[in-house]
C-alpha cells in the first residue's frame, strides 16, 4: 500500500518560513515525479511545485516564484521537501504532496496519482 505522509505545517507570521516534508512508503520513490499542491475552501487545487526523479528539473507556480521557495528530494530517504520563505496570508491552505510516474498525470491529478493526507499551513498575524 502506497502512503505519502506530510508534516511540517503550522501557524506562521507573515514574512516567516516553514519547511514541509513528505515521506513515501510502499512505492519506489525514485521512480516518481513528485509535487506539492495546495487548496483552500471554495478554490481549485493549485500545483505549487514539481520535481523530477533525480532533482534535475524543478518547476514553480508563478505565485511562489521570487519568494525563495525550494522543492527538493532525498531519494535515499524517500522524502521530499518544500522550503517556504517570505510567506504571505495568501499562502494559507492545506498543502498536499503527490507523486506519479508521469509528469503530465501528476500535474493534472490523474487517477494514477498518489496523494498525501494534507497538512495545514496558516499565515497570519
């Protein structure tokens, strides 16, 4: 059984930082494209960042570019990270990690995509 477990969410002040982690089990982590998504009530799920198997290719949503966010992975530990800096209230959401063997399927959230349970990030003063 495939599991993706996120951690690291919480409450942070505007301008602050958080690092999310996602640990996979039950799947060959190194074979997956991985990504972070977020969703707020009443809005569609948004892809935030993606990373290729060997970390050679990363992609970020325009909404987070320029704010020193970084996606990374450690295949030996089956873990992916999202370092978030310069957080703003608009970043408040439930953040999900996801993995898929095809990048296009990952970005579209296909039926083959594996999902974590989500971790809440709240940016508020």
